[in-house]
C-alpha cells in the first residue's frame, strides 16, 4: 500500500467512523427504584434549568458492563448514552453545578427522549419550568439514577426565583397544585400520593396537613374524596 493511499484511507475512515465508545468512556450507570421523593432526597443539587444540544453519545452492550445494574433481558440488549449542554438558572436545594459540564444519562431506548424521565407537565405550551435532580460526577452532571428515579419535574408556569431558604417550600406547593403540574383535578387524584409524598418530605407533617385541608376545598369531587381519605388514613385527620 502506497503512503499516499494509506493517508487517504485513514482520512476516509476518520470521516465515516461510527460513533462508538468503550466502557472506559462512560461513568457507572445506576438503577434504583427511588421514585420522585427519593430523587429529591438523594440529589445533592436541585436546580431550575434546562438542557440544549441533546445528542447521542454511544451505547454499551449489557454483557460488556461489569456488575451491570441493568436487568438481564433479551429485550434490553444494550443501553444508550446521551449528553446535552446543561444550564442551571437558580437553586432549589444544594448549589449550582459547575458551568461547562455536560449532562450525561443512560437509557434503554435510543433517541435521547426525556419521555420516561420527566414528571408533570407535558410542555404543550409556554411558559415551562423544569426543576432538575442532579449530582456531579467527574466531568459530567448526572441524574441521581439512570433508571428508577426522576430527572426533572416540569411545571406550567415561570419560576419566580424566591429566596433560597424558601425555594424548597415553593417546590412543595407547586406539587400540591394540579394546574401547575398541568393536570386536571381528577387526574391529579389518580397519582395523588406521588406529588404529596414529595411535599411531605419538604414541608413536614403539620404544614402538609394544613395544605391538604385547603386542597380538600376543591369543587372536584374525586380529588376532594381522595384528599379526605388520605388525611384520615395517614394522619387520622378530618378534612374540616
């Protein structure tokens, strides 16, 4: 092979080489069934922000991952890594992550969609507020877990940037507001314990009871019955 041909071949291979990363390029993926409340409790940093420039970062065969946390299944032969530029605007808990780090996550489906990682508003119209549960790991910003938790909660409305000491309470009150989550009162009643569980973790029992009694004044019968039943079963409290 002539030197000239060898150089040309190297250039062509460099141009058309598929995006592929080995295990050494990825952090350790995590799976844990921690849900919404667990994501709040486990996240060192909870911030208001967003991502841009979402792109595929590579994939890993499950069989190539030492001590893989991903379930062995022929339907999940590999995991797909994605990255994006991360922008944090204000703090709810913890601190702002270091600027310039990429947000990196793993999923069982290609495409880098957040469909399985969000909670709340479907973002069909502006304004939108996303509150992220994150941690820093080496050169990346990462979700608390890649599977089993929540990356962010999405609200229909604009974050008004309260004082830092009031920010967690503001998040809790948004979780108790079906309209902020983009849900009808009836739908909110069907998933009631998830947002209320997070509100309880932030507000504590006494304030949550007071807030739920106020929520029980809703004209929606389904939600009213759900709230009253929860107050009675969990706290031995009547609605009024």
